[in-house]
C-alpha cells in the first residue's frame, strides 16, 4: 500500500479478487475440510454503473478481427473474443529518477494490460500485455522510479523501468498453488512485499538478488492478504487479512505476526488499504466506509472517521495533512488537530477517488558551477534565524541568507554556538491527483491556486474474459457476458456476425424464452428483462427485481415455469441472517412472490421445472460462511412451495451447480465432480464420479442433453460426454472448456478466457459439410 515519501508517494487500490483454478479444495463437506476458493467470485464489480442506463449504446458487428491462426483439434473452432472494454481497475502516478511523472493504468482484460501515460503531455507512451493476468491491484514504485506490479491468476510479478523503458515479467513468486492472485504489494527499501489470495500468504522479493523470502500463510483459514505496508528500516510489516478481517504487525527481529485489531471492528471483511506515516498507520475498512488511525508506537486508535474514497493519501509534501474524498468532495485532514476541512472542490458526479498521489511541480534546480563559492561567501549583515523554530512539516529551518560555514566565534563557545546550522529545505509546489472511475478519468487539485480540474483519456480496450453463456430458445443466438466488466455479446449462429451491447454488469445466470432474455445480474441480486423484439437501450433491459434489500447479492439461478408465464429466481446471500431466497416473478402482472431463507443458511444455485414440480440445488456457501450440512437437492409443487422435499444423494457435496430435464423426463445434475440422474421417489439416484476435487462457491460445471442422445458437460475446464443408460464417461478435452451451450444444429459452445469456441459433434459434422457443399 503506502509508505510516506516526499519524492514519490505510493498509493494503490485494493480491488476485487481474480478467478482461480484450485486442485486442493473440496472432497467432503465438513467445515474442517471445506476450503472456500472463490472461483469466478468478486467482492466488488467493475462497471460504470449498476443501473441499466437509458442512454445505453449498442454496436453492430463491433468485432471485425478474425481469430489468430493456431493449431486446433479437429471439430473445434475458435470464434474469437466477444466483448471488448476499456476498464481501468487500478492506477498510480509516480516519477522516474529524473522527476518526470507518469500515470500507470492497469486495464482489466484477458489478458490485462499496463498503459503508460506521460503525465505532462497526457499522451499514451506504451501499452504492455500482462501475460498470465486478468487484473492487477498491487502497484508500487521503488526509490529509482521502477514500477512493480502484482498480477492475478498466476501470482506473477512484473516491473516497468521508466528510465530505460523496459518491461519485465519475473514469473510467479508464490510456491503454494492456492496463492493464485497477488492482492497487494508494497516496496520498502530493496524488497517488494506481496500478499496473496487464496492461500493468504506473504512473500518478500529482493529487487537486487531476485531471491524470495516466504512467510507462508499468515493465519489458518484466512484466505487472503488484502493490504500490506512496510518499513524496511524499522523492520516492521503491517498486513490486513480476511475474511473476516484481522490487522497484524510483524515487529523487528521476528517473523511472527501479532494482531492489534480492536474488537469493535472484528465483523469487517478486511482493510482494503493501509497507509503508513512516521507516526501512524491508517486502515481503510471494508465494507464499512471507515478510516481508522492507529498510533504506531502503541497500536491504539487515535482517531476514526467516515469516507468514500478507496484510500487516503499520505502526508502532503508541505506536511499539513492528508486527503480523502467523501460525497465526491475533496477533504483535508490535520493529524495534530484532527480537523477535517471540506475544500468545496468536487469530483465528477458519481465518482470517488480510487488512488491519491502527489506530484511535485517545482521547477528542477539549475546546475550552478559557482555553488561552492557562493556557499562559502558571507553576506555583510547575516540574518540569523533561531534553529529551534520548526515549520509545519516538522523540519528545522533557517533563513536562506545564513552561510553554511559559520564565522569565527569570539570568546568562549557556548552550546548554542556548536550547533550546525541546518540547510533550509526548498519549498515545494505540488498537485494532488488520482483516478476517479474505471474509465481512467483523473482529477488534479492545485493547493497553490485552490483549483481542481479533470482529465479524461481514450484508454485502449482489452478483450474481456467471458463469464456466463446462454443460448436463445431457437438456438440461433449465443449470448456471452463478460467477467467483472459486464457487457452482453451476441453471436449469430447462422451468419457468424457478432454484436456487443454495453452497460450491463456481470451476469450470474440467464435464460431465453418467448423472445425475452431473463438476466440474473450482479451486484444487488437483480433480475433484468431484455425484450429482444425491441432495440437495446432506452429502458431495455428493464429491472424487475432487486433482492439486495433482503440481504441477497447474486442472482445465481434463473429458470422459466409454465412456458415462461413465471420466472423463478434463486439467490446467494451476502449480508442476510439466513440463506438464499426463492422468488417467483409473474411475467404478465409483474408481481413477485418471495420466500426468504428457503434452504437454511445455503444458497440456491440451480433450478429446473418438470411439469408442476420445481427442482433446485444449493451451495453450502452463504454469507461468507460455510454450512457443514452439505448441499441439498430439493423439489416442491409450484402450488405449495413451502412444502419442499429433499432427495437423498448417496454422497456428500458442497454444491449442486447444474440441473436439466432430459427427453425421458429424468432429472440430471452435477454435484461437485459427480454426475447423477433421478426419476422419482420410487427409483434410486444413479451416479458416476468424474472428478474427486472441485473448486468454487456456486459454479464449476454445466451440463446439457445433446441431439445425439449423450449428456455433455464441462467441469473444472474439462469437456466430457456420458452415455445415458450405462453412465460411461468419455473425456473430449482436458482443459480450457468453461460454460456450455448448444445451437440449433446441436453444436456445442464454450469459452476459454475471452474467446468463444464451437465444438461440432461427430453426428453433425457430416451434415454441416453437406450443407456447405450445397
């Protein structure tokens, strides 16, 4: 995070986590054994707005580039990226060794990118691809102006030297396979300290020797180190871990960390940022909007206040205080008086500061060959200033006319006579600047003039990692949603054309019926309705349900009932007391029927209807907790939802992620790494194990019934098919297969990173070739 420096002050944004693939997660479902690894889960979305904007724009055939040629297995076709977006997830402003400043942006994408902007000219100088990363939140600059970057997905460390204009990839710096994402890093002295998710580990990387010192997991069952700050000279390291939060310090000459978190804040998830000054350490808490100031010597709270910015600045170059934003207004805080001064200067509507950095604007001193001669010359009447007088920054100052060599002392010298006159520190002019939104817009506050201005940039778009797929009811369209950045890409199966619709957030689930796409949107557990017969935008899609007021966060399951006359919604809770909600939405009357905490302390993550029956599956993950009971498979009659019945599975599972009804009216589902089918209460559940270990909280698999009579599925990135009568498993592809949908020809669609792929199954390959010949 930050350590005070008058020449370069490091500030960073702690943001949501990256997606992971973990092999050592869940085999049984007891609380002791279950390891919560958040595959494709984020604390906070990256989007311009969580609302559907009426001024929404949409573009036809936005993607013109053909997929890069590569060696592809027979039957598989890379259709290329579906969604592009310019989305800055973090930023930092810092100088090189010559004092020239640069803005460093991390652009979310698959892969992510580093964009280097000249601060003075506001011109984009370089764009570097962050291979093996989809985001990066840890940014800091060393004493030579070299930028260090902590990546996601593979815990890769990168650097960029603005002095030599050299970008370098240093590779993964964590040995534990669970540590897939660098959540934060801080440079202190010659070391880069980095904290991880989801193993909750800490390492120190030596910038000169490239050696790595591993501290291991900071606390058992704490899956991430969210923020770090360090003082190499004093051998102190502070970390924020979670969830829930703890604040710890590593004191000098020890590797042990001790907690100093007050009881009153133990319910927080984590501190998303830590800032270090000579006397204080400041923690910016999440989810509450609180900044807590601790005395470094006593580790006791000396002050606390509310704010909206993602962080606070370090102490300003003139030593008068630090800055933050609240209600879009810039506020100055004085450590001595504990006063908050509202400056009456506002950021653009709907924004708050994401990072806060100081830029020294004083002109560089010109070299003077006669400096030494001037220093040794004495004025005729030297003016003496009492060296005991200190300025606001705490530095001893003397008048500029005082010589650095004192005149001879007449008489007996006194103690005061032996005091060497300190050199006056040059008064610095400076600007406070920082990013305020994911478009990369920055503000610039000049305390000398009292003015604030804003600057926008046309930052390059990056291909966005896909997250959720769905097919239209007629099989002619494939819908794709982008991870974190949102957006809805539409692929036309018959023409190969693509469309991209903007301004829709991350989608957890979606279903198309009656020419309407029902969207389970994140955050706030919303249900949106996109009427495909009308143009996108101007209130289309429409929000019809928002379950956040019931403590729900994600709309994890959407399915139609009775031919689409009702839509059933299942949710994952975030702050409620109990479990997920079951919601019925009447598409004709727009009325809703809500059943809270439907399965006690569990989330509803899969739904399907069969006649008047509705079947559902749960996840043991709810409210950041793990339910030791095990996932439940349940069903009920629509006319009496409260009278639910449980179907006993002959195994334990942490989540039941996908449910379908086949042509014979059997229920098929994926529970962890096992495929099962169920007919009715008079028959046994049949199962086959595909994988012993899985990852995630509510989504790791998708199944469907193929036109050739097989059950096809993707689980943990692997593609398989199973014969329905014997449950014989055949693996088709061993990696890179996520999500699964089917078109009108029976071809399968999935995604790998930002690319949409098509798999033509054997039965249809000859048919398609015949059509092409005609």
